[in-house]
C-alpha cells in the first residue's frame, strides 16, 4: 500500500472514530527489513506521507525530518513484522467497541466468539461455526513487556 493510499484510509478511520486525537499508530512495510510508521503525537486523521518515518527491524530510524520521533509503540510493529514476512501493514486503532470488548472480562486473556457469518473474513476461519479467539494483552506503557506478552501468546498458540 502506498503512503498516499494509507493516508486516505486513515482519514476514513478517523472519521469513523477509530483514531481519536493522537491515539493509534500505523505502518506499512517498505522492504523485507524496513517499514514506514506514523510519527508520535500526530492527529491521525490529518496524516500526510511526510508524517512517516522509515525504521528498520532493529529499531533504527533510517529517515527522519525535523526531529520527528516514531510512535512509542514502534517496538510492537517491529515484532509483528519480524514474526511474519507476509504482514505488509499494521493499523493500530483504539475503537470504542474494541476497547469495550477488552474490558468485558478484564482478567481474561482472550475474547472468544462463533456463529457470526462475517467471521469468515478472518484469515484461516473457514466457517461461521468456527471458534475465534481474540487475544487480550494487558495495556502498559512498557512496550518491551507487551512484546514479551505477544511472544508468549504466539508460543502458546503454536503449541
């Protein structure tokens, strides 16, 4: 996805209330070893291609203008891009519905459902009768701890 297309899509997400104020962050893979990510502190509905920084999979900022800082959650994007070479973009939003669902069972590690016709749109879900488990990770400002929790969840899923 080109940055101009992504910016247009982010405007749609913002209009629908998925990226209120400066919440969320978004990235798109640029090469097997780098991606463009939104800068920190930016109103996501007003993103332009100039608001992205290029970062490699080691966290090194490769291109930056005017002292811009990448999103505080860049480490999460790095881990996802490292984990799966098929991931080409990440849209990290804070929708009201998603936030509310994560709070329904505050001490649970996942939210599960089945029986919804549209769940077949989820990769690997072939039937509305399949059970879908959406992981819930505890929120934290400590990004390395969230990355560790993601790794643990992936190991548990693979087992």
